C-alpha cells in the first residue's frame, strides 16, 4: 500500500487529537484513560462485565483492570451486579451506576461535539462511509489478531 505512511500518520494524529479531547474532559471527574475505557466497555454490556472481560476488551492486563475497577467503585461510577455475584471474586460483573451512566453520556456528548466541529467540511454521506471503513478495518484487525 503506497499510502501506508500517510494513513499511519493521519490515524496517529487523529488518535492524539481525540486523546487530548477525552483526557481534558475525563480529568474533570478525576479519571484517567483506563477508567473511561473500562466504563465505555461496561456501558455496552447491560448485564455487566467481569474483570477478565474488561481486560480482554480494553487490551490491558487484569491487575490494571482490578485497580481501575476498585477506583471506579470508590468514585461511585460502577458497582457489582448482584444478579451475577456468586461469591467468587473473579466472576463479579460490574455495571455502571446512574452517576456512571451520566458521566459516560456527558463525556461522549463532549467528544461528539468536538467531532462535529472537526467535520464541518465533510458531508454526512462521507462521514458514514468513513465510519464504515474504519469499523470494518478495526473489526478485521481484531479478528486477525485473535487468530494469531
């Protein structure tokens, strides 16, 4: 692919931009990136996620997730889902509290606003196509990585 270098640099720049935007907002809640990533993945699973599932989804080790979930519980952003708590620590499923859902919604809206501001020169159709390509590439990469 002759445009690989340009693509790689552009994706890196976009990632840096979104990381700065995200970090600015999450710092208002005393959080770090790992906290928000855990909350985003938990938000996608109504029944909750175990530490092992969060670790796999976020691509970080279980000890890191364990510290993050402990801190998020202390903040009151997540809690254990009692329906799935059978007394075995590693099987606890975490869900967002009302406060946690509100924070995730606030941060997502903040990021969406910046995305909208960034994309004023791009048509809605172009954005749909862009997201479709990005999601397809991401899904393909994830599957290929899991197969290796």
